[in-house]
């Protein structure tokens, strides 16, 4: 991890843990706080990496599980790693497959998810509820996790060692230790057992990782919405030589519980290492997370909503599938200066979306990601100028 450097540039006067900084990697600099879009299978859905970088992209996260199951990781390795495979230089992350332990397991069984339904006590605001089948396709053991392919019935086995091996073959700048992502509905006893397993897997992940020069590894803090378990996990994961920390698993049953979980975790983390909040990316959550000391966060939200005809604006979400937009000559967002808002009307994009034209998805993805990158620039500028709270109040009021 010699080719990586984390630097805090400024600590805010407005909040104890609010901060501005940067992470240097072999493939570029990441300014924090920042949003990490999801490029599941080595692609942003609806936008090229080169176009996204022009719009403000500084880092993306890819899905180890899907690249493993498809066998794509072997091809990528033969190319010399992800950067050569996608033919683009930008900092990249790969997750460990730990999220799929949840999404293919208790997520289906409990009917809760990491995106809209991670908080089961709150009404979903997503454009579409996930399709939960109730079929748990996962069997968790202390040695590793068995996954069952729904169509073929084939069983696959993933261990910490195998996850790290695959991630090393993929060659992303940042990789994550293999962990068990728990459900908001798992009880204390199960969460404690899962935490102990995650801690053992963290040690095994580090051993398998070794000391490569061009990769850095994050450990993941678990413990659900139980204060003593979160505190225990922070203490243990912090004692290990990880470059940074991921905060994962269940974050409670409401947004208030999520903030409470972060308030337990952040004060006990060392200041000189980056913090990544896994799977969270709604606008109000971003402001809460940044204020509480989070540096990076990833979410499928901007690209998923684009695929379902929804645009991000400073007046709230805009549903372009709604017929009323077909006669609207205005841009998606009058305050946005992206390529889409400068050149196309709501009417045209609504027409594309309603006609199921792929260009509707492309234009909305371009807008949503650019909008997110610009929001993060505004947040970083507000921290620099000690006006974060003012910006937060202004933006949240419009949602």
C-alpha cells in the first residue's frame, strides 16, 4: 500500500467530524467527501467512463460476485487487470461479495434491501420496489459461503481467500475484506455470531492480501444496529493494518437509526484513514453521512433511477414517465449546467422514456451522475467555506 496516501486538508468548524481531504492512488486523486457510482460489471449503465470523468467522476466500484460468477474475472486478469480491460485510468474499487451474502440471502427471506427498503419502518421512496422471492439462496458457514444459482441450481463456494484472490486478479486500486452483511431484521444473537465470523474473515482476508504495491485494502465494520457490537467491531477492525474502513451491514430500521449507528462508529475510528459507507446514496443520507465524518459512499441510485425514467433535481425527483412532461419545454433542472440540461427539454426526454428508447436512459444517466458529482463539488466547497450547514438546509428543504 506504499503507492497510496490519505490526507486531511481541512477539519470543519461547523461539525466535529466534517472534513475535507484527498486520497492519492496510482490511477489518480480522489477528493473527499465523494460519491462512488456503481459499475457492476465493469461499466456504468448508460454512460462511458470517459464521459463520466469529464462530468466529475473520480472513482467507481465494481461487483466482485458478478465478475466471479460470470467468469469475467479470468478474462480481465489476462488483460492485465481492470484498468487495461476498460482501457481507462481512474481509481477503482471492488467489493468483496459480502453484499451478495445479504442480497441473495436474508434480503430475500426478510423482504428488505440495501437501497429503498433497507429501512423497513419507513415507506419506500424508490421508483420500484425490489422483487423479493422469499427464496434464500445462501448457506453461510464459518469457512465461507455457498451460493445457489437460481436458474441452474449450481452451487458456488466463496471464501475470504477466494474473494481476495479474485479481487487481486481484477486489480482495482481498493478492495474490501470478505464479510457477512447482515439484515435489519437479524436479532442480536445472530448479529453477534455474524460479527465474530466477519472478524475471523478479516484476518484471513489480510493474510491472503499480502503486501501488493498497487492495491490497498479496506476492513469492514459490522454489528448491525447494536451499539456494543458496533463498538466491538470498530475496536477489532481498527487494530488490524487496513488502509481504510468500510461501514456495512444493517444500519437499522430508520434513517435516524442509521445516523445513530454512525455516531457510535465514527468517534472511535482513527482520523488518518478513509471511511467508506457501503450502499447508501440518497441525497439526505449523503448530507447526514458527510456531516458525521464519512468520506466515500457508493450507491446504484442515480443510474437505477435513470433506467426507470427518474431524474435528480434541486426541486426533488422528477418522473419523466409522467405524461404532463410531454409538453414541458424547460430543462430537467434549471440550476443544472450538464450537457443534457443545456440541450434537451423535459418533453423530448419524456418522449424517449415513454417510448422505451435507449437514448432516454443514456441522457438521464448522464444528467443524474453529473448532478451527483456537482452536488459533491458543492459539498466540498461548502466545507472549505464553512457553509456546509447552510447548503444542507437549502438542499434538503427542496427534496
